[in-house]
């Protein structure tokens, strides 16, 4: 079958999708990857076939936030309407309606430049299945235009599906003339333009591919989830010489995510304070610190190795604990090994993931507002000295590895594609 992936031009989101694309490719299916021109080199670097869509030079709001206040506002937890996933008490009709009005405004602006090209390519290539990530609504629009089956591929907690479930539940309670639905109205307009009608699957997919174990996920009732293992992919990487040797002391890894410096204004923890707090422990600290963050440091402890990048899937199994920001890819990579976590969370779904991880005993968590050097030190000592954390991390590892690999999920995707694909002459 022909499978068309569609993504916003966000490198980290794209990287969540690569292993599934290669699983389909190595199973003998034709695979194409559509995104804006800015992502073309990243796609082809992954060995995949790119389909550039949209005009060159159109800004993407998620990557074009230059106002410091906009950055700060966008980075605190979950924005509306998706914040109901973290706090269901916020799920009021007025709040969700206002939230969807705001969200659809941004989504419309980000998707509009590529919708025409993506629909045209879908009509030309005739995909059987379109796999899209939750920011790329151009994907289901193109799929519906040609009758293809389509699926969301999640890059973390399903905040989109959960918020939508709350919205639809409250919408049913409103009078007929008060059931405004900004998302359905926007997507429905494109459905009608291409000879179809709005279906709720345009908002959440015919089915959803979830790469996280159930214990770390928040599901939306009524949606169909197909789980697979998260397989780490971070782009080209080299294993350095020092990583080929077993550590002589307990190793503690530190990584606070590339997005912190690639998109935002830096880390939300005091790196110097954290390093200083660990300086007198009999451990080896390996910290991936971006060059701009390293330049802010006044000193580097003798027990710390600072590198701008090292493949986490190679580093994590050598560690006795990992300090991270609870970014979904980072957390899921570490979760493939019996390694305890210390999550210093702040942004998007990080607080949800960190608290779920801590609740099952596989690690500890601190909001970055509480992550002083002293608090980090105390938590690291606990992770290294209390056996229960490693035991629970091993249980999470077992839950993760019990899921199907992307390759093992392919037959199920073939089955679901045949079920949802519909004949069309458009």
C-alpha cells in the first residue's frame, strides 16, 4: 500500500515518526513524507523520500516565536484548551470554547500554506493511508479528499484527544443554537470544498498510533488506540570513544532537551547550581549541555563531563540514574532501560508524564521552580541508594518492551487501512 506521512516542520516531532515510516518501508510499502520545504533536508537525511509542500518562506508559528513574553507564555504547562488533560476541573463549556477559538486560529495559520499542495499531491499519488501528527490537520483534510484511511501518530500524552472528548461531551449539553464547534467548522469547510462532509475522524483520526505504555498515557474514552514501542531516533549520531568504556563510578546523565535552546530561550533550571550540588558525590556526571548554556557556566566540577550532544539511546543504558526534563522522547528512551529518572518538568505535557512516572515508583519529580541544587542532590542520592527505584524502573522497562515493535504493528495497520479506506473518484 501507499503511505503518506504529514508533519509540521518541527524536527523533534518528525523524529517521533521516523521509526514507523521505516517499519512500513521495510515491510514493502511505498512511503512518502510531506512537510514544508524547511524540513526537506531533515527528511532525506533520515533516508526517507520527501514531498515538499507549501510556499518557501512561510513562517511556522511554533518555530517563529521571537517575542520573549510569547515564548514564556507558550512554555508554561499546557495551553488552553489542552490544559483540561492536566486538570479536568477546567473543562467548562465557556473555557473550552474560547480555547478552541484560540487554538484553531493558530492551527489554521500554520496549516493553510500547505493544504492545497498536500491535497493536490494526494490526488496525484493516491495514498491508501495518511499518518499525521496532531498539529498537522492538513493530513486528515488531504486523506478525506481522496478517501484514504488516516491515523494520528502521537508524540506524547494525548492532550488533543482528551480535550476533544471533554468538548464534545459539553457540546451535547448546549442548546441546538449554541453548539459552536470551531474545529469542526474549520475542517468541515475543507471537507465540503473537496466534495465530502465533516467527520469527527478529521479531528482525531480513524485510529491513533500511541508509542507510550498505558501507565504513562492519558487516553480519551471512545478513541481507538494502537500501541507500539517507542524506538528512539535523534538523527545522525556517533558513539564517542569514552562511551565505549564502562564507567568506573555510578554514572548520572543529565539532559534538558534540545527544544529548550532550539526554540525557547534556554533551560528552566540553574545548570550551575545543579552541577555544583553534585560535585562532591562519588559519581560521574555526563551532561548534554548546549554550547550557549555552557558559555554561561563559571566552573565545571571535576566529576562532570559536558558534551553538546551524545545519542541518549547509547548513553542511557550506561547510567545509574538520568536527570531530564520529562520530554516525551527523552523519558521514553530512558524507560527502555532499568534506569531511575529524576524529572525536572515545566513545559507542555512534561508535568503529566513526570508525575505518572513518579507515581509508579520509577523515579522522582520536581517542578523546575523547586529544582534547587540541594533538592536535586537529595533526589539523586535517593535514586542511587534506594533499590526500589531501579526495581520499578525495570518494571516500566518490561512494560515498554512488551509492546509490539513498529514492524510488528504493520499488519494491524494494513488491516485498519483496508477497513477505513473508501472508494472515491475525486
